[in-house]
């Protein structure tokens, strides 16, 4: 399939078809486990979806600066994009991986703004809390980890167990042993398997 797509691109089709071919090429490369090449191909298309896919591929390939650039490009070029919140998550993850915790926290906060879907909001808020933790602010992290359950809206977001456990760690790090014991007791009630 890749050879056929490359031949079609070599024929210099019109821009719309070339964009579609680059997206298809990116999908094939991704399926082959060639993430960095997939990201490049997706980025050549320039569509909202392609930029988001390129940013994800770059993030998964641990090319954090590229992921950051592509996600920022999507947000700038398509401010009302349906992929905007997800792009903010990618931007946050890329900044977090580069230990730029303040910038990562801001990106995660933008992802959780407004009417974000419960699981996305829970994930973004949990990542925001991790930024606070990494910045040495266990009290601020505790407030955010406590908010994860509220934002999850009854969903089975995987971040719930982590947030409940980290709430105890935050209280412990802040010197509040009683609150830590309560948080960990609740964690063990909700997650007896640990």
C-alpha cells in the first residue's frame, strides 16, 4: 500500500488529493510502527485531523519538541477545532516530558476548560495535578487530584485510582497524616486490589 501511495504522490496530484494521500500514508506508516515518518506524512497534509495525528505520532515516538510544535500549530491554525482539547493534552504531555511543568500545567488547564468530556477532563486534571506535584506543591496537587473524581462525572476514568492514591501522598507530603490516612483508607475501599 505504501508503494502505491508514494507513486500517487510522485504523480503530483492536486492539493486536496495530495493531502488525503499524505493522511493515508501516515496511517500506513503508523500501522507499520514507523511513528516519526508517520508524523512527517500527517504534518504534510496540514488538515486538522492530520496535524493532530502528526502530533500524537511525534509524542508516541518520543519526539517531544516536534509534538509540541505540531500541537501548537493545530491550536493556532484551527482555534475552534474538534481536536483542540486533545491537542492541548498532547502539548501538555510534550511539555511535561521536557520537564517544563508550568507550561504543561497551563496546557492541561486549557484542555479541561469548559464542557470537556468527563474522561478527557479527568485525564487533563490529573496531569495538571502531576505538574503541581513536580513543582513541589503537594497542597496544590491535592486540590487538583481531589477534583479528578468530580470531573470524571461517574465515568470509569483510569485516572480515578491514581488520583485517589496520590491524594494520600499529597497530604502525607504536606504533613497532614490524618488526611493522608483517610485518603488512603478510601483508596483501599474503592480499589482493594491496589
